[in-house]
């Protein structure tokens, strides 16, 4: 019978482990270090060479800095540039740099480094994921060591904002090529160690040119599993979690005095992306049928436990130019079936749905697969790891359907890109984006943004699901983390432990 | 129940003696009906098996259809045990989970038997250097933590149920090698084996006609215990996300998904947990009950 007791013990252990998560949120205040959880591990740490948001989460304004930065409210603030002058014609920007700023490798940050960084990012062979940010720049020149003159080929309403992106940070000419594994910037924290699959550690840069941060050591730990995330927070292994993957546990955490839950807005449009050139999905009616088969409220309730706002296009609902297009393809399975019939797919067909690790994707995926099966589309779910998603889906476009949240701000321009993973091609849309780039006047810009939203919604490029909330769970004694995420960033410069 | 066992000095007729051996091996199962732990174990196992078999053909509710409107419903006549976070009937989920558990563990134990038993018989029959090399290699596999093998296989070949079956099957092999070898060795000196050999029967025929039937009881007892281990292993792997993938259901997966909701919907974790406990307990008690009866001293007491 010995074996039996062994199993009973194991069963008991498993159950007790589940029921009684040990609540030992230990105050870390004395050590001034911080362990913060994020869902995804970055592919590398060079924000000028990849679209992966996790890179910016770790490095933006912590390790790397740009001429300007975007603050918690989405406003442009000076950073490496003390101030700037704009010529009357709006075509010449003169940036005056902070002096005595050094990169972590010891080399000086001056106009040469700025020119190098900007020229590198906008070069024709650049691997920058957001080259459109630099499209308006004609030339970058150095009249003095701390003076940068940027000439534009046309007036641009968004240059200062664009230069605040993580993709536009200033890197050292000496170490730029090694930034993927050994990031070197001018920021208040320097890179210390990357334990693959587990965490990235950064430490305070004591030579920092500006106000020194309060924290001396920060570990970013990668946890996409909701169970593990909750357990790590409850046990005190993590002091905070940015983008908490278990929305169902938020109520439990809110009622616990040891924790503080912040639910802010993010720029994350969560979409069911469709490969617009593959098989039945090339047919507009099929894509519309899929949109009609999905009930957003079910996803928000079922996958997000109510945390999320329905969207009808690729645009953040808190933006003033937002158009509510959620009524364009209302939930209507009957209509979906009719559309499929018109498209010649009366008997249904098979699709695959590749799901990256975040819980919003995995859970929405299960619900959508069930909804699509109601209208005759047989969906096979394929869970993939993040690196695999980036290479198979994002780079090689080897997919039918996928679910992901696009967390860059104002990223509707991705629909104008050639060779983007949606495989969407529309000259009319590209023209609108081109016009937007050249328009400065706010109300005219908003009109163009509205037009663009309607276009991709009508073309039903993707099924637009919901806006991801930015949920941060933190130890109640930890202060200074952003509530909203107007840009992909976890700004640690003003984070501190209260006594 | 059991007639007095024939003592060896009375064993004149080898044919008769073998029949006794064989008869005795099957009489365990009759005797077993008097063992309380066996009866309880058999009843629990029967319950799980019945639910699993019914689930192959019919479920009270369609669990592939998710309906968020119906989520977290309390138990009622419509939903016997309530509904989960996606509005699926928990009772149907448990039935479907029983099906997954049983299919996985039957196939896994099957793999262990089909490969392990011939290897064990071979080791017993060959003896010598083969036996030594063979058994040490067997010890090696045996010593390696079984769930680790499973994680290794599933992480190399991907997260699919078939890989979990193979992984659990592999760690069943050495168990059956040992049981078959041990059982066969205990028969080696028997006169009826010598007689069979004298009668001109080949190794294979002797193994199939005389050895295998005489160790069948041992194998069945072991299989019952291994089934419970396989169910636990499948639940463990699925809990880790290495076993059943959606849309398949598994108790382990249910546990995993309900963990973060334990503060407001503890039944979602408790029910699949109970299902695992019941089935592991059932198959174990059944196997243990049978094994106790194999012990001659205990057997006499029971009979």
C-alpha cells in the first residue's frame, strides 16, 4: 500500500499548492532592487532592429535615450536634446544637445553619434522596423559638436514625436553592432546580464548625466503563463508585473492591501490577423464572414474578464480621431454563412490559427475557433512560442490566421507597407498615408486618420477585436510606474520604493 | 474459495500440475472479490471507465461550443456540476477528460506491455550476458525520472497528445520487463516446462503456451497499477501544457486553466482534482488488492 500513500500525498500536495498560494509579498524596500514581470522575452535588445515590443519595454529610456522622449501622457519631452529651434518654413530643425553625456562604453554622445544613429536608421539597407519615422528627413548635419541640424524634404507634423520612439534612439558608433546582445546607450541604467529564457538584469548607471534613478538593480523576468505570473506575484518573487496575463485574478489582487492594480490604456489593438493572399482568405466575402462570426463582447468577457474595449478598426479608442466602426460587421452568424455561400464555400473549409504565448491570444483563440466552427469554418489551433511566431508568422507569412496585439502608438501605417505580414495591398490606402505624412494641420490629419480607419475596416483586412488594457500589478509600496502605456515602455527612471 | 493448493510432492503429473498453476492464477480474481480494497478500487475504476466509454459516443452537452453567456453557472439539472469560464458543462468536460485519460493510459500501458513483456521473457530465457546487459540498461531507464523523459520527448517533438502517450509508454517498458522476467524466472524450474521441452516444443512455443499464461495474472495486476500511474502522468503533462491540446480536454489541463480562478471559482479546480484522485485511487486499490492476494501467506488468510 506504500505506493498508494505516495500518490495520495502527491495529490494532496498538488491540491494544497493550488488552494493555498502562500502570500508572502516581501517588502523589498531595503535593497532598492526591483523584480518586474513581463509576458514576452525579446528576440534581442536592439530597438533599432526589430518591431518586438519587449525590446522597448526593457530598454526604452532605461538603457537607450533619444533626442526626445514620449512621456506617460503621450506628450513629447526633450531628452538628449536640451531644446530645439524650428525654421520658419518648418523644414529645418536645430537640436541643441546636452553636453557631457557619455555612452555606457565610455564614448561621448555628440552630434556625430546622432548623425550616425539617424543616418543608420534611415539608410536604404537599414533593418529598422519603423523606417517610416525617418521618411521626412533629407539630411542630418553637424555644425558644432553639440548642435544637430536636421533638414526635411517636406513639412512634417510628427518629427519630434517620431524621434521619441524606441526605434529612433541614439546609439554609439563604436558599439552599435553589438547592441543586440550587449546594449549600450546613454540611459540611467546599464545592461548587466541576460539569462536566456528567464530574465534580463539592468543596473544603475552611476555616471548618468541626468537625475539618478532610485533603483539600483532591476530584473525583467519573462512569464507568459497566467498561473506562473499570479504565483510569482503572490509569493513576492515579483514586485510588479507589467501587462499582467491573468485578468481573472485582478479582482483577487485588488482586494489585497499588499498589492496595487493599475488598469490603464495601451496602444494595443488586438486583431485576428488574416493572411490576405492565402486561399479562401483572399476573398473579401470570406474575411467579412469571419468578422460577422465573431462576437467581441464574448472575447472581452471570456478571455479578458471584462478588461478591454471593442474596436472596429486598427485604431485606439482613446485617440481623438477614433471612429467607432464596431457596428460595421455586427455579430451575425447567419449573415456569415450567407457570405460564405456567396463566396462559394458553402461546405466550409479548414484554416489554421497560430497563437503566440500571451494569454489574451491563447484564450481568444479558443473562443474564436469555436465561433468560426459555428459558421462552418474548421479551425485548427497551433500554439507557437514567441520566437517561432516572429519568424513563421511575422517574417515568413506562413499562416492563415493569428491573434496578436499591436502595441505601437499610431501604427495604422503598417497597412500601407509592402510585404507586411497581413499581405494587404491597397494603393488607395497608401495614398492616404502619404497624404497624412505631409499634413500638419491637426483637424486635417484627424480627417485622414478617420478615412484610413474606415478603409481598412471596409476592406476587412483583419478582424478587429479589442483594445488591450495596460494592466500593471505592483507591490503597494512601489511607486512611479506608468499607468497608461502611450508607447511600449516601462519607464523606471522615477520608480521608487516608499518607506 | 481456493481449493487446498497442491503441494509439490503430490505433483506427479506435470500436465495436471500446470493446469493447477494456471487455474490458481485465475482464481485470484475470484478470491479478490472478498478483498475490500479490491472491491472499492474496482468500483471506482468501473465508474471512471464507464464515464470514459460513454463519452466516446455521447456527452450531455457539446463542449466544443463555447458560450460565454453561460459561464460560471451553478450546478443544476441542466448542468450537473455547473459550467466553467467558457460556459462549458463541467460534467461533460470531466467525462471527456476521463476518455482522454483512459485512452492515453491504455495506449501507454499497452506500449509498455507489448515491448516490455517480450524483452523481459527474452532476458529470462537467454540469461547470461544478455540478461545482465539488458537488465542494467533497464535499470538505467527505470532510474531516470519518468516525467522528465516525458518532458524531453514532448519538448523535442512538440506538444501533442501522441507524444505524451509515447513518453508515458516508454517509462512503462522497464516495469513490464522486470515483471515478465521475474515471473518467467520463477517458472524456469517447473517440471512442465522441462516436459514441454522434452516433448520437442521450441522456445517460442513454450513461451507462448506455458510461460505467458502462467504469468498473465502478474501482468494484469501490474497493468492496473501502471494505469493509475499513467493517468497521473497524463494529468501532470497536460497540466504543464505538454499533453492534451485544445480542443481536447484533459483533467490536467482543466486544473491548469482554473488555477488563477481559484479565489472565486474553486470548483473548477476541485472537480478535476477529485476526478484524478478517484481514478488513481481506484486503479491503485484494485491493483494493490490483487497484488496482496498474490502473496501466498495473505492469500491463505483471505481464502
